[in-house]
C-alpha cells in the first residue's frame, strides 16, 4: 500500500515520525493487525467517525471492528494514500490531518472512497500515541 502523499514537502524527523506512525496505524487497520493498532493508541482513546452517531471511547471497539473487517477481504482496500498531509506539533502534542484515499477492487475494476481525517497524538514515554481521531466521509 502506498502511504506517501502526492505532494510531500521535506519534513523534519519528528513530523516524519508522526506521518510514519499514522501510516503504520492505517496499514494495521487495513491488514487486520489489531495488536499493532492498539499499541499505537492511548487506552483512553476517543473518536468521532461515520460508523457511529456519537463519541466512541476506548480501544476495544476498534480492536473488535478491525478483527471483524479482517475476516471479510472485500472490506480491505488494495491500497491507500494519504493526500495533502499536514503535521502540527505543540510540544508533546500533535495533530495530523489528511485526506485518506482508499482504492478497492470492485469485480476487477478500481473503486475509491475518501475520508477527511484528523488524528491527535501525545508523546508518552518517548512514543507517540493517538488519543483522539475524527473521520468524515467526503
């Protein structure tokens, strides 16, 4: 899967680390790797996303969903791209925003879905952990 942006300006190492962490997290979701996903999240993770009309608290909901999606190959994209990523760091906190382009194999033809996403990270114990995200279909 391609995790590079279509326009990728030179980034400082810490910003690149945050983009790499985001790409690892998304790859874990698409590959059904709930263990990696959970390791990149804070225990008190919160989110707003299109699968639910209210705030979701904690990691277990997402781990369950990732495992369920892994059992159905039709839900797994053949590639994903992070378009126009932006990293904003404020000490030990950061926000990563981008548009996620998912490419699926639809009976031999490509089909696409896009989402605007924001992921909020905090640095704990020398490691960036996601504490919140917001996902909106485009």
